[in-house]
């Protein structure tokens, strides 16, 4: 039995932090950011993680023609959960009224959606679940220091969601997962770290700004990313009995356009087969792959039966790739007009608390 994607949706928050906005916050400029990263603007969410997840999920459910009560499992990939217990997936289950669904969170940092896709398709193929909602969602701005130009230009908030259902066909050109590669290297874990949000350390009412913020080693991560994604895709393709010539579309993690181009050119996949939406979204960690997928389907870049490759790398260090033959449908069964409530504040007001919190590090 195969597992296919039958619904897709995303939530790109309405507030944008543009490169011009960043010029007024840190010592940077539009040219540097665009040239080094490919990013012009990123979404900043004025609400909570679950609000974005709900919007993306309702679009995905509509595209699949399903009600929330049809779901039997919700998997949520995130490194920025609202709380640790209940899981974000349970909070979303309640919000959607998905009363028949089990729910759990999964953390593989920016690789979270690809790990989740492997997990969810396996559960569907084995008959454990019939209809799974898989969401990648991040409110990263909570973890970023908007006084540090080295990190704050890269990241954005957002959510993407897919519905995965079983397909009775097997063998030959049947749709479903063709090959998977998942990997990790804990030894290199210190290259990308969010030190707090866990039990390590002392009990303290005060958060330490130096410990709270996301930290990465830019050039080390760059190299890990290019090597990690390209070699992971090669292994997944090999397991599928395919080569890069067989690939119709690559949907990579959107960390930096230069990383994406370097990794996919190394694979021998030309740029027009690669989905890139980082310019308007930034790096949204676990949300980036499903948001890029949603754009690709909506823009008509995926056709029935296409071989689609999902690949990502992230903190851990983790990496993963899924090679999937798309099903029959690339148009939504129904559509939803749900969106986040309009903000009553501007992007500077959303970031004001953040900038005040990190100020002591710069005094
Ligand atoms: C971060 C990244 C964009 C930096 O690009 P780069 O080409 O490697 O740039 P470098 O690290 O060589 O930095 C060059 C200079 O630009 C400066 N710089 C950094 N951020 C800047 C900014 N926003 N604006 C202007 N200059 C900046 C640095 O301070 C450095 O100056 P120096 O040479 O005087 O020390 C790139 O390394 C990258 O994308 N890495 C992956 C990061 C990632 O994906 N993280 C996500 C996982 S958590």
C-alpha cells in the first residue's frame, strides 16, 4: 500500500520584515542579505504557533476534501512549540476538533518535516493510520536576537501542512514513497544550538538572553548543509533505484539560496527543477519544506506521477530526504479562505519586546 499527499496548505504571516526594515534595526544592508542569502523579506507572526498551524491545516484539509474528524493522526514538526506539554499537536487537535486523531510532536529541527514525512508515510503504508495531518510550524522570531545581524536576517515564521492518505496501488509506477534517507551527527551538534527551552541548567525565573537565543556557526553549517543534503538525496535515490535524471521536482529546506543551489547543482539537478521561495519567506525551519511544496503545487510545478524529492538539514545535526511519486491529483478538492486575523500592530511593535530583552547583551 502506498502513501500519497492529497492535501496541502500554508500560512505565511501577513506581517513582513523586509531587508529595508532590518537596515533600521542592525548594521546590515539589502544588498548583503540578498546576495549572501537570497532573502528579501520574512514573515513575522503576531499570534501563536497554533494559530499558524491551524490556518495551514485547514487549507490542507480543504484541498484533500476532508473534515478534521476524518483524521486519525496529527504529527507536528517544530523547534518552537508554545509549551512542552501538552504537545503542540494536541493543542492543534483540540483547535481543529480532530477528535478521532492521535497527536504527537517531532523535533528534528529544520529536518523535522522530512523526518515527519518519513514517519507519517510509514504509518500509513503499514496500515497503522489512514489519514494523517503533518504540519511543520515555527515561530522562530521568539528565539532570534534582533540585535544580532549574524542571525536575525535569516529566519521567518510560518506553517505548512500536508494530508497523507493511503493509495491501494503498488509496484511499477504506483504513487507513494520510493526511497528514504535519514541521518544525524550528534558530534557536530554544537554548530546549531538553542540552549534554553529544556531542563538543562538551573531553575530561574529570569531567562538569560545569552542562553535563550539561537546560535549557529555560519560557514560550518553551510558546508554541512551542502554535503548533507546532496549526499542524502543520492542515498535516497539509490534506494529508490533512480538517478537525478529521474527527478521532476526537488523541494529543499530553504536555509539559504546559495546552499540550495550548491547542493542541487552537485546532484546534477538544474535550477528549474528546484523549488525556491526563500526570497519572501526566509528560513522557517520545519515549516520551510511544506510551505515550498504548497507554493509548487499551487503554481502548477508538480504534475500527476511526478518524482518529487524532499530534502533538508538542520540542528542536531540532522539531515533527511524522501523520494516520492506524486499521486493523481494536483488540484484541491475544495478551498478554504481561512487566514490569520489582521494584525493591529506593526512588525516593529511585535519585535519591541525581543529587542528590549536582548539589549543587556549590547550595553
Ligand atoms: C550566515 C551566512 C549567510 C553568512 O554568509 P557568509 O558568506 O558565510 O558570510 P561570512 O560568515 O563569511 O561573513 C562575512 C562578513 O559579513 C558580516 N556579516 C554577517 N552578517 C551580516 C549582515 N546581516 N549584514 C552585513 N554583514 C554581515 C560578518 O560579520 C563578516 O564580517 P567580517 O568578515 O568582518 O567578520 C551563511 O554562512 C549561511 O547561510 N550559513 C548557514 C546558516 C544557516 O542555515 N543556519 C540555519 C541553521 S540554524
